[in-house]
C-alpha cells in the first residue's frame, strides 16, 4: 500500500484517526490500490460457487459495497436490479465511476437499511466489511439483510478457516485488534475495525436467530488444510420461504 499509487503512511494515519465514514471518504480514491480491496481471486471463487450451487438470481444487493469490487459479480449473476449500499459517500462515488450503468446506489448504514429495500432482493453479498461491526451489532446487521431479502433469498459471504495460534497471522491480527482497542479507548470518534470479532459459531447462531437457515460449501479454489478442512467456505444463509 506504500507505493506512489496507494495511500501514504500519513494518509492511513489520518484515516485511522477519523470516524469509519469519514476515514473511508478520505481513502476512497486510492482504496482499490490497497490490500484491503477484496482480491479478484476471491470474487471469482464466490461467483463460480454461487453459479454452480444456486444458478442465477433475480435482484442482488451488495451490503457495504465500498468501491464496488463485488458489483460486477452481482451483475453477472443477477438478471434484474443490482444495488450497492455503503455508509461512505466517497466509496459510493468510486463505485459509481466503476459501474456507470446497471447499478443503483444507496447511501445508508448497514445497521439501518432503508425500508425501500425490504423484500426486494434474491441475493445479498458482503465482502471484507464485518470487522466494522461489533458482536452486539450483528443482530441488527443480519436482521436488516433478512428484511431486504425475498422469501427463499440467500445471504452469501466467504468465511476463512480458523487461524491457528501458532501462525504469525494470528498474532498480527491480535496485535492489530489490541492497538485498535487502545485507540478507541483514548480517541474519539471511534474507528471500529477488528479482525477477530467474527467467529463462525456465534455468527451462525446470530444468523439463525435472525431467521436464516445456514449451510456452508467449500470454496475449492483455495484448497484444503492438512486436516482435510477447506481453507475457505462460502456461507449461504437462506431466508425461509
């Protein structure tokens, strides 16, 4: 990310000392040139798996769409309306530039999706945004997505296998989360972004409490761990008919 095209260390520091909304407004013009953008490899794997398991869809919703990395996938999978929702006006502006036609954009908090989106979609997706929601906020997040889906609609997103305690990645994520907790304890406004607040078991329980039926399928593109479990799965949360 520290290249002439990506954000500088100073720009990232300013973002981190802002609110989530304003921070992403500042980062938006350079966001796609950072490691924070969902990789195309992941988007392709999700698209191929959804197409194989579910076929095509009517309307699609990208929750916390950011600069629109997932919208191209939705446009290919969905026959009708595609909508991107995000809190940041700056990120939506970049998404609109990337997708000048065929997508509706709505500026809204994912914890309070507008009533106009209720019962309107057959597929909802989200990529890379769940660290911005505290565990106590998941019921509101999942409840809003549930209301936005039509009966039988699917909320889909990738979930990675648990990172072992012996991995440097685990310690890096733990260190980042600890630093963010200190930052939010001493600085306002808060910037909510944590890597270890979205464990599969509690997330599944919250989805089921919101009215979803949950299953997972392997994302074969990423292979399997030594114990035979997939490195990544696609979680499919289905709204009852």
